[in-house]
């Protein structure tokens, strides 16, 4: 059931709408009320609503001004206006603010039911669009992380950095770092180090290359630095690793 905020300064009308909204449309429930636009905006800062049912002429802040402010925050929030004034300027402003419907008092119950049903449809569409947007965004993020890992696998022998990979993929380093960590379960630096160390271990176990040659082959210009990093990763030196013939890869 969708949550509606009733904004109406007339006590009888406010109570009537609040008590009977679900009778007009089973998909809606009036979960809060406000006496004017300013009070409504305060409630909207504290609570979440799926739609607004509002009068126009109210003290402090009228319904159209409230709607104008809301549109700056919530572009697609359904808003239904129920007014006792059939004025062209009001209707024209309502159209510009993408108001769901504009009903006149006294309320025609069939028109109100139809307007609330339309609002419910709009809420459902907005939710589906949001899910679709998130799906596309997540799919794009997944593809980005995989592309980054593929790039690392192809270029780990070079002095690559997070920034250089991000530039290659057309995104910022901060964004790539966030997406990569979330999707791959490890940071860019951890992944690059793992790939370099695994390949170094394979070469130590299956080749007769010197340590400095292996260091350069996996992207370390300094054999000393490579030996230090390798020792921290495997808890032994490259020579000790080779001597023990620790074949990580069959």
C-alpha cells in the first residue's frame, strides 16, 4: 500500500480525505496530514511518502508553491491537487509542475478514485524505472571491474597504476577503485600484487630465470624491491621458494 500525505487547511476536508482515502483507492493510505505547504515540507524531510494530495489556497504556503519546491527535490513524486478554485492560472501552473491531476471541490468520488489510481500507476512506473536504472548501472559497473582486471592481466609486467587503468577505461580513479573493490572483493593494488606474485612463483618453480629477470618480467624494475615484496607475500625469499620447489601451479 502506498503512503500519502494529505495537505489541507480545512479541518473537515482534511479529516474526510484522511479517513476515506483507502475507500477511494485500495492502493493508497493516508499516513500523515499537514495544514499548509510549509508543514508538509517539514514532514517530507522526516518521512517518506509515495504521493501528495493537496489543496491550493492555504495559509503560510500554498499548494502550488509547495509543489514547486518539491519538484526541485522529487521530480517524479505524484501530486494530486484538489481545489475549490477553477482558475486558469492555477491550472496552467499545475501543468508546468507536472501535477498528476487537478480536481475541483466539491469532490466527485469517481474522479477522485480515477485520479488516485493514476497516481498509483505512476508510483509503480517510477519504482520500476528506478530498479531498471539500478540494474543498468550495476551491469555497467560489473563490466567495468572485469575490464579493469583483464587490463591488469594483460599489462601486469608494466608499471601500471590505478590512475592509468582508469584513464584507459575512461573513468575516474576514485570511481574505478570503488567499483573494483565492490565487485571483485579486493582492491586494485591487492589484485595487481596477487597476479604479479602468482606469476613470479610460477616462473620460479618452472624456469631457470634469474631472480632479477623474474622481477622485471612481473613489473618490478628493482630486484631488491621484488625480493622484499615477495618475502612479505610468501614468507620466504625467492631463492628459498625455488629451493623448496613450491609449485603453486601444476
